[in-house]
C-alpha cells in the first residue's frame, strides 16, 4: 500500500528536519524525489534539487516551472518558526505555499496527492474564521502587514494564524480538483525535535513548558514522515481535505480537557 515506486514527488523544506526525513522515507519507498529549498538538501535522498525562496513570487514561479510535468505528489513542508516575525511567517507558511501549489497544479498527474505540513498550533482555526477568510482572499505578497494590523495578528500569534489558515484552506479545497482525482490534506504534528523546536519553546513560553510536561517526549521527524508518505500513496485516495494529528496524543489531550473528558 505504501509502495511509491515510479512516483515523482516534490518535497519543499527537504534540507532540514521533517522535510529531510520525509525525502529520505519517500526515496527509500522508491519515489523519485525533487527537493525544493533555499538550502541544499542531502543529495543521498534527493534525486534533484531546485533552489528556491518560497517567500518570493518570482522564485516560486521559476521553481514550479523547473519541476516539470507528471508530478504524483507535492509535500509542502518548508516553513518558518514564530521567532521570524509575522510578515515572513505568513508569507512563507501560507502565501508562498499556496502560490507554489497553484503553480504546480497544471503539472500534477491525475490522482496526485498534496500534503501540507500544518501544526497542532492550528487547532483553534474555527475561532478565527473572519481573519482566515481575509488571509485566503489576500493575493498581494505586499499586503501581509496591513492584513495583520486589521485583524490583530502580532508576531507571537502569526505562526498559529499561518497554520490555522492552512488547515482552513485545505478544508475549503477538499474537492477543487476532484475531476482529476487530485486531493489535498494536512498533517498536524505536535512539538518535534528539529532545529526550530527551540524557537517554539521561546515563543510559547509557559504554554510550551506545560505541553512538554504532559508529553512523554517531543516528536521526531521519523514519527511524522511515514504519515506523509502514506498520504502520498494510492492507499490514501479516500482521505480528502482532512487534517490529521500526529502528536503523541496532544490533540486528544486538548479536546479531552476542553470537553471535560479528562
Ligand atoms: P526546519 O527548520 O528543520 O526545516 C524547515 C525547512 O524549510 C528548512 O530546510 C528551510 O531551509 C526551509 N525553508 C524555510 N523557509 C524557506 C523559504 N523561504 N524558501 C525555501 N525553503 C525554506 O523545520 P521543521 O521543524 O522540519 O518544520 C517543517 C514544517 O513542519 C514547518 O512547516 C513547520 O511549521 C512544521 N511543524 C514543525 C513542528 C516542530 O515542532 N518542529 C511542529 C509542527 C509543525
């Protein structure tokens, strides 16, 4: 079911953390991996590297053109942590991700799978629908700061908001490309031990300390990559528009507390 032999898969963020491990797992399962990142990935598990800045529209368009046709899956894994500030965070984590995805749609094979790396941080999306709709309506990469001002999104909130928007946008597009069998889903990890874990702990402060206290351990890239690989495989064809938690039980923990089930 997880056989990816003969599939061509584009992985953004392939140079580090979850993206690097995903590239490795996909490659081990037989896929031809195209890594897109601003930094060069480990060449051992990437058949082709395309350098791109996913915060820059011209670079995004050029990278999408370079990917070629017949792509069977796109894993949108590149992302910035909350310490980078609201404009870069929302530009890379949502506007750039969406622009790259939309540029690749004509190049995807029928039946292709798109997997977006969201986060447990996006859990509260339903409480921010007006701001999320405004962000989804924004096409101008220069308009992020004004949108944030209008909706009270500061640097600390921007990472949460970027993942809320991503989950909502994925849900909204559950059937957009259904005639071609193209599906899109999110994977939402809890805290994962990668180079940006420290950034999360720094931004979230006491809340992160509490999360780490109730968790038995932080996630590892190897906990996340197999799920992304499954979503790239034909065995997951009926999963569409979903947001799948992969967090050692943290999502359930939050829900159980919220509904008095703990
Ligand atoms: P990481 O920092 O190890 O890897 C991110 C990769 O994205 C890097 O290779 C980086 O070069 C690339 N990237 C960043 N900005 C870019 C840009 N403008 N253009 C091209 N490439 C760019 O981070 P990690 O932890 O592997 O995160 C991967 C994804 O998983 C992110 O979307 C993150 O938000 C998400 N995530 C991470 C969690 C964690 O605790 N580490 C938890 C939940 C979600």
